[in-house]
């Protein structure tokens, strides 16, 4: 079936995770990598920022200072190369100035299938704990 909305067209989707991608829900994820990348700012200049990728997810988070310091605190190290495997929960929020942001808190690993509420398998690609795309 051909795309029927702008957001379905790959050329118009962003590789960067935004609060709206969380669809108003928290998502517990595992950090796959944390690296430094040169990110182009609105002024056109580039700035080195920590970029976090999550296991099984295509969108990556460009960390602001608060997010980076929170991750360092949760991981108990500022060495972001050692954050791999850290389980965190991402929550959509707003700043005092009204801008959308993502809060980060300690997450707990997802339960195994034997401890889930229902024995019926979830529909393909559907998991209430993971609102943003894989």
C-alpha cells in the first residue's frame, strides 16, 4: 500500500528522537551506543553533542546537557562509552519555557514473556511499552 501521509515517507522522517515520538507515553529502552557527533545547530554552526542509540530502535537521541548529566549519574560514570546496556525510561515532558523535551530516569528491564499479563502473543510490531518505532 502506498504512503498516504507525509510522516510515512522516509524522505521526511527524522533520525532524531523527539518527545512527540513517544506518543505521550514512557518508553523503557536499553542504550546500545553513546557517541559524540557534530550536530548542525539552527545557526548553521556545528556543535559536538552526545548521541545515544537504543537497542532495536532506529531513532537516536541528541542529548542536551541535562539529559547527558542524568545518564552519567544513572550509569555512575561520565565515560559515555561505558553507558552501553544501561536500561532507562524516556518520558515526554515540557520545560519551564513550554518546549517539549524528554526526561530520563532509571528503567527496569522488560519482563519476560512468562511474566506478562496475557499468554496471548502481541500483534506484530505492537508493544505498549515501546511507543516509538523500532
